[in-house]
């Protein structure tokens, strides 16, 4: 067993409201043990002054790294991603990739996400049960990728949001939705995802059009809650958001149009919000990916109202999490979509520290992974990143990524004394920029 001492670090642990200024994190790894026989975990996180065993307990096999100038942060989450995303959207439903190739693309994307410091991804709607397989492959350490929290397919009404995109399955009536929810839960879904309102996926839907009946929503909520699962809903309009929350829904995705009263209702009920501000603030990305005119126009026109809605949620104290609707590692605005989302949340009213918590501990609570990751605390598995600067004071410092670790094991690092070349997830020399650039 080998211990690593990261000393003189600033530490943002996802729990405290302020950073530990002269901190130390100690973790142990067993590089020879098989999965199941390992005990890789964080041993201590706190101030240097509160760990008097350093340096006397350090042995010859241990590693000591001076982290002066760096801030340690829990591994980031992206809790709204469609790993099988294809761009541009088409006016008809067509599977241009097929299951085998799509599986490879989605695998590649969880590797890219991890390389970008996003250690956990919630897959909020995807076809062919691939996200379940990805979860199992990552958990079994067959591949080195982000942890995957699967939702299975996006369940929509016939002709509903994303009917023309190969991420959804269509149903009519409470009985069909109930059966669909049961099927996804049987496969291991931790959430059941529904498309409750319209959006920008097709030309003939409004961003706030309600597309499911209350009976259909209630059927899904009842099945999910009976199994100890949660329901997440694509939601664009204020009144449908209110109705979803009152019917027991757990997580609102997007909230393009939401008034203060609805935000306070969400706070009262403990409903989570995944804002996805990135998707209404990505004009150049959409144009660059050939998005149809109607989609660019809809999202551009919604941007101001969307930001105001998230501002209402922030003032109400709603539990906000980080998700993008774009791929987690998508290149955008000089960074990746996940980091850009954190910056946009700060612009909407979160403090930098709150934005970090939205991307770490809040998202860990949403996904029920808080027991083993999402924060930097003794006993946890040790998903963390190191960045140059002070992201809790200037959120854009989160762009300065210098180290990624998952389960106390390095993915890559450019920190002196702990260097590891970026071979962790993809072969040397391969483009790891992320995004929807992948072609046949």
C-alpha cells in the first residue's frame, strides 16, 4: 500500500463554504491489487496544521507532492448529457450510425469526459441500452472512463420532444408510460427521464408546449418512487414545471421559462434543477455543427428568458446541478461545455463556490453517489482534479486543469512531482478535444 501526500494545496472540498488555504490531502493506493481487493481511498483532508503525523509517518515508498499554487477540487459532474448525441438534428427519425458504431462513439465520449476532469456523467436519454453497458464496463474497470449514471431512453409522447432524434422512445397513455418506466428500472435506470414539454428539437413544437397528460406523469412518478428511483423531466414552460413539481417530480431539466413563484415551489419541495444554460448560449457551436435555422433561432430567442429563470431559481435557493445538454467535453468558448456551464451559472447569480458545489456535491446528491464521491472527505474513493489558481474566487480558473484522478488513481497530470502523460483514456497523439466531430 502506498500513500500520497498532496501538501500545501488550497482545497475546495465540496462541503465547506470556504477553501482550506494551506491544506493537505492524503490518500492510499494499492497498484497491484485487483478490483474488489483494493482499498484505494482518501485518508485525510484538512489543514496542514491539523495533520501532525506529517512528515514523520512518510515512508520510502510514499509520494509527497508540493501543490503550492494549485487548488484541489472534487471531480466534476455533468448530469445532463446525451452520450449518443448526433448533430445536426434532422427533420425525420433515422439511425445513421447503427448500434455497434454508436456504442463505440459513446464509449469514446465517456473517455473524453474523464480526460476533461468530469468524473461522473448522468446519461439523460440514449438508445439501445448502451448507457447501462457503459456503466457496467466502467465499474468493472474494463475501460477507464467517467462513472455513468444511466437513465435509459428518453420516454416521450408520440410526436413529442425529440421524436425525430434517435434518443427517444414514444408512448401513448398512462399504461404505456408505466410499462416503459418499469422496463427501464428493470435494466438498472437510476432515473426515469420523460419529455414533458416541447423544445428546440423540431420545427413544429413550442419550447413550453405541454406534451404529456397528468395521468401519464403520475404513472411514471408512481413507478419510479415505488422502486426508490427518481424522475427527471425535460421542461420548458412555467406552468408545466409547477404541475410536474406538484405531482412529485424530482428533477427539472432546463426550465427555459420559470417564474419566481415556481422557483420557490421547487425550493419548498426539494426539487433539483439542472439548468443547461450552455444550450441557449451556444450560437456559434450550433451554427458550426450545421444546426437547422429553426433550432438556432429558438435557442437564441430563449437565452435571455432562460438566464432570468435560472436567476429566479438561484434567488429562491433551489438545489442547482451542472448539466449541459451538449456533450460534457464539447469544445465551446475556449473551454469545454461543463466548465462553460459553471461560468454561465456564475453569470446568472451563483457565487463561484456555489457553482463548484453545483458541479460536485449537489450533483452527487442528485445522483445518490454522495456516499462515495462528490466531495473530498476521508473514506471516499478519491475522484479529484487540480487546477492552477483559485476557482472558488474566479470560476474561470477551473479552466486551468493540471491533474485528473479517479478512485485515487491518476488519469493524467502535469503537476511537477506527479507527472503522468495523457495516455490514460486514449492512445498517444489522438485528438481528445471532444465533441460531435466524430465521423464514419
